[in-house]
C-alpha cells in the first residue's frame, strides 16, 4: 500500500525551545507552534481559530532552533506527522499528534517584533540562520582568488529519519 506523510506549517512559537539529550547524546528540541486560521463568516464577521502543534527536531537542527528561536517568533517547518499514545499515571489513555521536523526556515527579520529570525547581526552573512533551514536559497560565499567555492551547509537531512524513537 502506498503512503505519503508530509506536513508543512508556519506559525509562532508558543514557548521557548526546550533542549534535552537522548541517552546517545543526540540533541532533541521540543517546540510548540501556534498556527492561525482566519476567515469571514456568512454574516461578515472576521473569525479566527488557533491550532497548537507540538514539534520535535533532532541533532544540529534542534541545536540551531534552540540557539536562535524564542517564544513568539515565526517559523516554517516541514516534516512528518506522528501519533503518540501512552498511559498516564492515573491509568487513563492519552494521545497526541506531533510533527517531526525535517526542514525549517526562520521567518521574519531581527527588527520585526515577535517576528522571528534570530539573525545574529555580528555573524557573517553566509552564516545567517535564515539560510540554514532548507527553504531559503542557499549561496556559497564568494571564493577568494585561488580558492575553490565551499558548498552550502544544509539542515534538511535528518539523521533520525526512519528510526523508531523508543519513548
């Protein structure tokens, strides 16, 4: 049976990223994303609903998100949807959907109030976090005379892809 599991979301972080480490010392970051939906009802009133989504990123991606993002900043994520089930301490069954981030882009600029980005103005332009997520065009720095161009770094490869995480 064929299947396809891909989700793309853009929203604002609901809390600061929470970085932790697996027993294998692999970094993992947890974020909450609020995605708004606005529409006009039949009576002409503007309506809005918010969907809150838990997201997780591993490795260098997680460290980058933890370093540059804060509550209220905007982010575009692409990943796969997963369904977690567990039993609570009181014996009740719990479940929730979670997005495992495979690619991301910081949205907004450093001057934008709550708009995300986390761009370090003191960093060289070729190290701007907007270029690290996989969506923004990536350009190698201009080589100096006699040097070969350096390939751009990419965060769209997930070392944990395809593996089952035992928790």
